[in-house]
C-alpha cells in the first residue's frame, strides 16, 4: 500500500525553496524508496584557498617529487594529504 505524499509547493526562488527544506522533512513529500542512484562524474568539489607556510627545504623536496611525477606540486600535496587521511 503506497503512502499518500504531500504536494511539493511551488517556490518563487531558490532561496525560498532552501528555507522550506531547511524546516521540512522530505520523507513526507518524496518516496525515497523509489529513488535511483545517480553519478555526477563531471561535478568538481568546491575548493577553498588556504595559506600554508612550509620550510623552504620541505617545499623544494615536494616540488622535486612533483617534477619527477610530472604533476603540479599543489596537486601532489592534495593527493598525499588525501592518502594520509584515508590511512587513519
């Protein structure tokens, strides 16, 4: 037996919709058991710029390792941080 769902209201703006969903449980409006998984392969995660002070010798070593792998040193730092995070 299917459960009766509430109608999702029409919103005047994205901000109005966001405010609505912040205060309402979607299970009364959407049958999540019928949902299908999807992938967004081209979606890039948002990034935040940070400032990081490193000893010159450490940065030089990182740049040399990145150069040996033919990748930008910032990308190599991100890969190493991600690997270390997953190993813990």
